[in-house]
């Protein structure tokens, strides 16, 4: 899930990594910027770019100097409470408001509660693999990595997973970035986001009204009966959890198979020669599903010798920080045994990803069952297409062979 308190709208990428190859592998550019200009201003995008681990970590933790509230820069949120704008949730608030909002659902995403969810995730994973039974090939993204987290978060929320195509369409619209910098394209993206927010807002407002006063154990019922949340905050919570609960986990799963196949380590994970949980952590560092986050300076501040002014936008490159040689030995090398692994793929500080424990558990369950079911999983890495949103792939065709000894 990366539920993240970290999911934000994704803007146009820097010119240096707008190419096909740059979007698939921005890491050479990260290394150059980390070394030469670790904090620099991009005139075209009107943002400060920050690349080193120490600086990124500082900004994420310093909510007295940097805010997650984009309304501080310009008020792009809707005044219509029923739209359930994601700007009304904890991802764009700071303490103490952030603490109040997060407190309503934080307990549901703690390790102990997540362990209770695991049998449900195992069951969903098994059903998806059963649906693939007999297939000699399938698209890992469309037929496994997308539906798994959507079904899981839908069950936790208490909504019908059968609408997962609609949920994905809404999620994609909310994190889409423009394909070009023309005014018409920017306006199209903004209109699509507003439409998705409005449709999701109406959908969840209806569900919340239906669940109010009921005693179910799903997240929507919990939120519906929260006395200290406004209607807009309740709808915004539902949108956030659905959005963050599926799209980034899809990319974590995809990036895991992409990387294992690239590194020729799939079989080692299957046999247990390579630790599965440590492998997931290294995938999070090596190919973070969210490569960047935005913050806004709320006072004049100096960062690595550069003067950032109140109101300036700051883009924090998590993908660059997670390969900083000052923190990680041989950072460009994928090392599944890496310990300690201080990656910040889930962010850090008060906005540390709400769904980090769920994301890790989903990835672990998925890899375990997937590799037990198939004794060969050959991914086609010859013609990869990057997502036009977060960091992942549009598709990942795989040829598979059933493991008749798996006991499934």
C-alpha cells in the first residue's frame, strides 16, 4: 500500500529524465546531481530539487520549516465538501492537525492488526493465482499486481472489489502527470483530477451515510462513526485510503519481479537462499515506487548552503536519497542481504507512510505464493514501458510453468 501520508499529485518530470530511458532509470542523473548540485533550483518547474539523503531526511522531519499543505502555496482544493478532495486529509496537514486525523485510523495499520489481516491477504492472493491456473503466460501488472492490492484495500474498507476497474481509473487520474507542458494538457490533467475527485466523493459520501450508526468492523464504518471528523474529512479519508492502498503497492510488486528477474535472483528467493523480507526492503530502496515528494517552505531556511525562501516549492528525490553513497555501501548494486537498510521509500517523520506495514506484508505474501505456484517465471524485460505517474511499469509479460510440487 504505500498509504502514504506521502501520496501527492505528480507533476512534469525534470527535462533530464523526460525521455523513455530517463523515466525507466533516472539513477545516473540522480548520482550526478547528488555529487554536483545536491540542492538546486529548476527555473522551468519552479521548484528546488533536493537529492542527498541527509537533506531529504531533514526536510521531511522539519514540519516547522516545511509544510505538506499545498494550500500554503496556492489553494487548489475544492470548496465543495462533497468532493472529498485528498487535500483535506492527513497527507497535506501538519501537527497538531495531522496527529488528530491520523489518530482515527492509525491503530488499524499497526503491525499487530496487520498480522490479523494476513489470512485475508493470503486468501485473495490464492484466488488470483487460481484464476491464472493453466495460463502459460500473463501480464503480471494487469492480472496480478493491479488486482491484488485493490481487492485487499476494498475488503478492508468494506466496498465491492468488483468495481476495481473504476477504482483504478480514479486512482490513475489523481496521480497522472501531463505528457507535455502545454496549457491545454495541464488543463486536461487538472480537469480529469477534479472529475475523479468529484465522482469518488459522491461514491464515498453515499457509503458513509449508509454505514453511519452501524457496527461493522470495516474502515468505512469506523470513519462514518467518527464523531470528530467533518463530512469532508471522512470522504477525504476514504479517497486517500483507496488511492494510496492500491497504486503504489502495485508498483512495489511490479518493481520486485522486474528487479528479481533483472538480477537473476527469482529462483534464489523461491528456494529461500535469499531472504524474502530483506529482498522486499532492498526493492523499496533500489526501485522506490514513489521517487519524489513535495514540500513547501513556510519560512526562510538554509539547506546545504542554499537559501530557500518562504513559499518556495521543494521536490525531495527519495529515489536519489535511497542511493546516496554517504548512507549505503555500493548503492547502485542490488543487495538483498543489505543490513541495515535505512531507506526512506516510505518517507520519515510524522508523515511516515501509514500503510508501510500492510505494504510489506502484501509484498511478502504475494512473492511467497507466486513463487511457490510457479517454478519458472520468465519476465520479458526487452521492451519496458514506464508509467506516466509513479515509478513502475505499464505492463510486464511473463511466461510461467506450474510447480506441480507446490501443493497448491
